[in-house]
């Protein structure tokens, strides 16, 4: 009678529950476990749990085995199982030991929660927080998302400025993909990576016989981008002589391949990108003022990652999903300590540095969650002098405090400007500052900023 009541109780629980004996054979399998896995109870009972679940941790890091070995229960570990239909299902598992009346271990029990709905909501949220593979939900990125289609609708030359690693080429591609030229090619060239002679032939091509090894005509990047878009990346690094040639292309829309005496018309939209301050280069006499104004028709500025820290968790999720897909892995995410480290880092390499850090962690992480020990040395506690901007165990309040502090710092304490950047009403910012001040311990200097 008690067993029947116990079975009914288990079947009323929304989470999947199963138990195993010391031989790892399933002795209990509730209705929710049937629903989540697609495996009938009668087909699961008596079988080894690894044969039933085919989970990502069964072979190398079985959570139930770890609990039985250490005596410590496990709570809410994210793993993946394979259903009866071959579907890969994310679940959150918790484990505990089973003991008899004498305290002897007679097996283990595991409960698991279906995370497919949570994952789907996350996927939809990521779709809403991206634009043509550009990821962000911060106010600065939202403004950029609004500007790209407007800029793409015209044929004007565009200058994209921003620190290295912020995704200038992604923005240039987005402009092309939303323009009337999207059916033609998008061609990118790094102008700072080539000496003048090579850069000239790469941009404009050459005719057979132009030099010793020129056996046949070779089209340049402008010819390849005909009807489409060309990105001149790192344009601030080109020489004075090359600046003159680029100026002619922009002014007259013609160029001459090496060894040719006939100009070629260029029906190409030009997008230039640089991490340098071109205005300062003009003042220093290192960049032609007339070329500057030719490429400065429309200007887009990309913020460094330190200026949009609220995008870091979103970017982390994006990179984890991408590396999981590329490497056939099932890393579930990062620990709270890792997110705290990432949120507290200034990222001089910006998004590219964050991506490299996650890829580094993927190499070292063999389980379901990226831990602090998997990060590159400069992002670990010992590599940061044991300091971080946020306390161990990231909280929403700590993150909010950091974002507000940084926004106020960037705007010299101007609350209205900081509120606009954060995408909230100034009165909301005032309430948050007042609440943060109330939470600060007494005895400190009065009137300090939150």
C-alpha cells in the first residue's frame, strides 16, 4: 500500500525522477521521466541508467557516481541527454544517496528538469538581441541596430571607427546585406597589412606584362566588388601615395590597373574602417584632409566592450553556442565566478579578446560548465592580483551597480545622459542610486557616488 502511494506521489511530480541500485540498474522511473525522455517505464526498469539516458556526462563525469563516492548531493547541474527519438535534450539534474534503515547505501536517486522551454526562450531572446550576427542589447548597440538599415538604404561612403576587436567588419557586412547591392559581392581588404606595391595590385589589379611575373591579367578587389561593396579596413595605415590613388577612386569613380593606360569605371560602394583617430592624423599631417572628408560622409562609431558591459553575458552565450556547434560539444555555460571575472575585466582586445577567452576555456573544459580554472591566466584570480570588480558569486545587484557606475563615469556624473545610455528613465536611475546608497555600510564618507 505504501509503495502504491509512493508511486502516485512520484508520478505527480513535474520533474523526472529515477533511482538506481548498487549495480546502476534503474529501480524507479516516474511519469515525468517517461515524458521527458520518451522512454516507457517498463523499458527503463532493470536497465543500466547510462544505457537509458546516454547523457553527456555518463562516461566521464557521472553525477550520481560522484555523489555515491563523496556522499555529497549535487544540485542543478546542466547536462544533455538523448531521447528515444535521438533528440538532444538539455536538463538540470540533482542527485542524492539512498540508504536503508541501518544507514547502509543501497543506491542513488536523481531528479531532472526539462530545460527545453528555457533554452527556446533564450534562443528567442538572443534573436531579439542581435542584428546580422552583431550581438548586443545595450543602448549603444540598439542605436547602431537602428542606424544600419538607414545607412544601408543609401549609397554614400561610410566610415566605421572603433577600437580593435569591436566588429567593424561585421557592421560593414550588415550594411551590405541590407543594401540594394546585396546580390553582388562584399569584398574586404586589410590596407594596413600590405606594402604599397602589393596593396596597389590587390586593390586595382594588373594587366599581363605589367611586371616580370605578370603572365596574365589579374582583377583587383575593386573589380571583384563591382556592383557590390568594398571594405577598406585599417585605412588609417595607408601611405600618402596610396591615399592619393584612393582619393581619385572616390572622387572620379575610376581607377587604373597596373600596366594599363585606360581607366576603369568603378561601380562600388566604399566602406572604410579604422581603429585610429583620423581627425588627429589629419592634424598631424599623416592623413589627407580631402580624403578624410571623402570617406567621412556617414560615420558609425563602435563602442569598446568596457563601454557596454551589459552585453558580455549575451556574447558569452553566443560564443558558447557557436563553439558547441563547431566542436560538437555540450558545454552548458559559465559559472557565476567566471561571469564575475569577465564582467570585471576591461577587455582591451574587446569582443575578439572575449571570444578568444571562451575558446581557450573550451579547450580546457571537459565537463558541462566553464569554471574559473579554465580561463586564460590573465583572467583568473591569480592573474588579476586576486582582485575583481564584482564580489565572488555574481549577483544582479552587483552587475547593476557596476553598469551604473561605469555609465556615470563616462558621462562625468550626468545622470540624465547615463540614464539614456542605460535605456532607463532618469527617475529610475535616481531610485537605484538612492537604493545603492542605502545599502552601503555606514561610517563611510558622506555624499559618495553609487
